[in-house]
C-alpha cells in the first residue's frame, strides 16, 4: 500500500465491507484450564523494569558460574542493556552501566578466553544502514566488564547487526563467533554475515565463509541436526525463507535445505523464533518455528476491529501514500493514539484535519472526542501530509491519510465508537501458521498438523521445557496479539504420543488487555526447585516478566544437571547430555534452546522424570570428545558434572 492511490468521494461507492478481515483472535477455543500454572514474581525477586521496546528476546546465562542464572535484557534503543545477577536467595541485583544506550539487537554470553566466567557479545544496528557498526565484545573480569572490541581485533567490519552467536566452528576447543546481519546498504563493503576465529590470547581474526556470508537471514539457531558433533545452523528471517546449513568444521557450511526439509517444502518463510527439543525422546532435535509478521510488515494495511468494544485500530506504512476507509458510528467518535514512527527527523508531527473545511486539531495522543457537527463534510482536495476525518451523514464517516514523501516507518491511529468499517483494499491477514518438524535421523518430517488450529496467529516467539515434569518437552508460544491489545500466550503440553494440548489459562501473560505485545522468552529453572520457569519480554511499551512455575508437580520427579568444563578445560557450549530412567532416554544439547536475535547459555539441564525416582545412567560428552558418566542416581536433586575453572 505504499503506492500513491488518490481517493475521492466518488470512490466510496465501490468500497467493500471487510470487517471479517480484522486481526482479532478468538482465544475462547483454547482450554480455560491448565495443569501448568505460573505466578509473576518479577517485582518480588527484584526484576524491576520499565515499559519499553524489546528486540529479539533475553539472554539467560550464569555469567560468573556461581550456579545461579543471570539475565541480560535488550531494550533496543530505549534503555541501555540491563544486567540482573542471580543471587543465592533467588533474587536478582541489577548491575548498571555495563554498556550505554545504543541501537541494540542481539546479545550472547560465552567464555571465549577460558578464564571461568562468561563474556558478552552485543550486536548493534547500523542506524538504518547509514552507520554500520561492529559488534561489541565485553570481557568479564570477575564482574567487571571492559569493552575490548578494538584490542580483540574485531572493530573493522561494521554491519547492520542483528544476531550474534558464540560457537566453536572448527572444533578446536575455544569459542569463535558469528554475526548475522540485516541486508547490506549501498554504502556497505563488508560481507553481510561475518565469522571471526578465536586465535587465542584474547584475539580474533576474520575468516571468509563463502555462501554463509550472503545468507538472507537476520536470525540463526545453532544446532546439530544430524548428530555428527559438528555444529550446524538454521538461518531464518521474518520476511524470507528458512535454510539449513551443515557445518563442515572448518568455518564453512554446506546448504542442505532441500535434502533435510520435507519434500515439496516452501522454505517456511516468516520464522521469527525457532525452538529445539527432542519431543519424541528418540535422541535427536526436533524444531518448532514460531512464524508471524514483524513491525515493518504489520505497518501496511493492518486493522484490528473489536465490534463488542466498538474500537478500531489502524496501522499503515509511513512511505509516500494516500489511503482511506469508511467508518460507521451512530454517535461521536473518540480519537486517540495517533502516532507515527519518524524516519530520522523528517516529520515532527502528523496533523489531523476535521471536516470539509479541514479544521486542524492537536494530534490526539489521549482521548479526543469529535462530534458529527464538528466533522461535517469531507475535503474535495487533499494535498498535504496529514489525517483527514469527515462526517458524511447517515452514521457514515470518512477517514483518509496522506504522506507526500517517505516520512515515517509507520503511522497509527485508534478510534472508539466504531460499529463497522469498509475499505476499498483488503486488510492484511497477520496470521502465519507455525511449523513443527520432527527429526527422523537427520531428515525432517512436517507434523505441523499436530499444532492446534488456535495457534494460527501472528506468533513472535517460542521457548521450550518440560513444564509438568512428565518427561516430555513442551512449548510456550508468544502471540503478538491485536494491534493495541495483548492477548494470552499459549502453552502446548506434549502428551507423549506425538500430540499437544493447548491452554491460555496458565497465568504467564501478565499484560493481557494492555497495549503491549508478545515478543519472546526463555524457559529454565531460575530457583533450582525442579520446575521450569519462564523469563518473558512484552514488546512495544511492555515490561520484562519472570514467571515462577507454581504447578503442583508432587507426583512427578525431576533431575538437574549443572554442566561445567571438560577435563581439558572446554566450556559447556555444545555439550550433549543423555539420561536413562526405566528404559527411556532423554537428550539435550547444552547452549540455547531457542533462537531469536539473542542466545542463551543454559548449562543447568532440567529433565522431567514422571513417576521415575531413579536414573540408571547419566552421560555428558563435551565437544572435545571427553565424557563423564554417572550411574544409579536418585531423582529430585542437582548434580554437577565437569569441573570449574
């Protein structure tokens, strides 16, 4: 809708009724009870955050290796990166000023210098392509964070940074890293995507990687889909196809998408977050793709209409355009939340003109009532940037908006008192079906039909864990919701027979009904009580929330395994863990269980055991090939494997 399309009163006669095309989701079909229940403990544990933008999920890692998870929170460009350190009393203390306010996207934590604590990578945006920036490396020295980007040799290749990942790409025992970036602008000369090899002594060097460097992706999941102990990757983006790359162990990758994806696949475009888990306990990783449309896509022909509350919310592109629609209201209209996301400083405010005489009012951010008499008539000519609203009689109103140039990233407006609407264009359907792929010995089978229909929505995130300790991996899916209203996220409980049951009655969406949106999160056991909790971010003026799992799991057992360093001093990333109880084996890959822009390091592996109270075998294999095995261990305890540095 970014082309110039003039409107006139004559055109109103060909308008079509499209109320049914709204984005309102009917969550009533989901179950209203849940066997898994959470409690928001954010404030009580010291996780006090502000309502602001997010970008790509949190990073959860034990930065000081004290056995308590810490949180790194990205708030895009609204608030500096936030660090909350976990304490022995299960509270969190904020460490301020580890890095200033920047155009921040992804965060990753890993011990690149093998000194026993985890260092931080930050992926910075490029100022809409005008100022490509290198990633930033913060070395952790006993809780003191020093920017060593220049001294590490990684300051010369700027990019529009999106996702950073610690990963050992040559299996030499130390952590290299990659950065996956947004599309290059005309002034960029560096590769789109970048790999740096760890050469020791705190230094890195750029390594060419043909194919990978030009991948159209902004996100990447580090995985091992074929169990060959060489890290692979799944690259994806909200606006293009997903691809699979087999790691060759020498900083290069082979595109195996067509060989691994199901025959006849479409590339599964629109993936925003991918979670990996062994859902069928067969010893390999299966994948859940949460798919949807991000802001740049939503800002085009998007409408949410709630007939019961008589509210209509609108978003459209901020590029050169002229569009409109007809509103029906049997009384006055209330205008609010008129907003534009400016490009640079090209548009200070977007004026609002009322009636045939184009009387200008203050752009309404709070409720502003416009009567039928005030808005009588509609302009015969529209030539300047602004909103135009007029009353035509017979409960019919006309709304048009015009931008004379590419002045904003998007424009938004909300109305109360609306009983219906018409448009000569089709509002876009924001729903993109999620995808569930079962791994069958390195080849993926599409079993998306097992995802409940109610999840055919605009989903931005997914995380995974065994939330009820029954021995089966579950999923938690984040829904964008309405344009201006948060809806409940969905928990998917794995029945163990290849199917899932869904619910929204889990209490893990605090901001339902508010003006935020579901974004992304990470599932883990923050207080080490044996139940999987969730750290979630609510985007677009939402907060961060920590949800404690308060489910009554007394009938089911668990096991926690803290994975340290191998005997050769290799860090936990990429370690593989198997446990066997009553003949059933569960498998986990240490690292991040899901991927958006950020990457976590979940080195305290959680296993639900159902009614089993004894684990016959526990085996850990680090990426250097060393192993450790424990036999005949009681359930419901935390065990440590590997060593501390």
